[in-house]
C-alpha cells in the first residue's frame, strides 16, 4: 500500500524519488597479516637491545675493576691502628695502568698504602696472596732497621732519616720495630720496601724482601666502611 502524498493545490506532480538502496553490510576488515611479524620483530629487537646493555655493563665493570679501581676488605691486624680487620677500601689502579701502558715500572710514593700480590706467600689454590702494607723506601734507597728504629738513606739524605717520624702517617702510632731485628738492605730498581703499621704483627718486606713493582695492584685512596670511619688517604 503506497503512502498518501499531499501536494499544494495546482502544483505539478513531483516525480517520485526512489528509496535509497540499503548499503550492503560491511565485511569485517581482515587483520593485517604483517602485524604479527612486526610484533615479533619488535620483541627480537628489544631482546637484543636488553642483552647488549647487560653485556656492555658487565664489560665496563670488568674493565673498571682491572684498570681503574677495585674494592677490598681488610683481613687481619697488620695495618692497625690505621686500618682494622673488616674495613672496606677502594684501591686506585690508574697510575699502575698508565705505567704499564707506557712500559714503565709503577713506583708509588713513600707513605702510600698499597695492595700487592706476594709470590712468596700463596693461597690454598697456589695463587700469590694479596697483602696491604705501607711504602717505607723507594728504588735505590738503603733501609737499615736497628734497635727498633727504621732509617732510610738516599742521595738527598746521606745521613739517613726516619720516615716513621717525618711523614704524617706516623703521628699517634707506635711504629717501634722489634729491637731484636737487624736489617740492612738496598732496594733494587723497580722495587719498594713495604711494612705494616702494626710492626709487631705484620708479615712484610722484613720477611720476604722488597716488593716488585710488577706485583703492585694499586694504592689505597678511600676507606668506605665503617661509615663512621670514612677517610680519604
């Protein structure tokens, strides 16, 4: 049944407008077949990016430990009262690294506290034991220990001087050596003479001789722990 159309009087009949065709139902868009591949490729890139960051961080940490600085923990009383058992230290390696790069021996300063590997004392696995001691004499100098006193002779002090009393590290420390010890030695080129601050309880150059510069690992620059005893050296 056609709907009734109302027109103004006298108006010409209007042509009938056919109804709009109903558009066919839209088909659901098919998923992009390349999207899963893109997601997979993105995950692969993320994996390799993360792996690269981790590997780079490990390599940097190893390089820093080998050539820049390293953390150590004091084991034993040989450096008391300057250092105590359990103290955590930072050992600086850059001067030693530069010396090796230039082909020169690394010679620390008199009074420096150094860590070195001593071949004469070995760990259970046969590796050299790492020790921490203080540099008393430098290459070419003569060290005399007599009547409990350490005296160093060199070109600048032909009459000798006592590093324990002329350098700041000796302030307030009893550095008296066993009066029964008697040593007279010339420190060779590329060597230093090292002793513990706890002279009555220290295995040092008095026992195994001067330390070869090739065996020096680095010098002490910071005590990090205990926090109350934080100190720069």
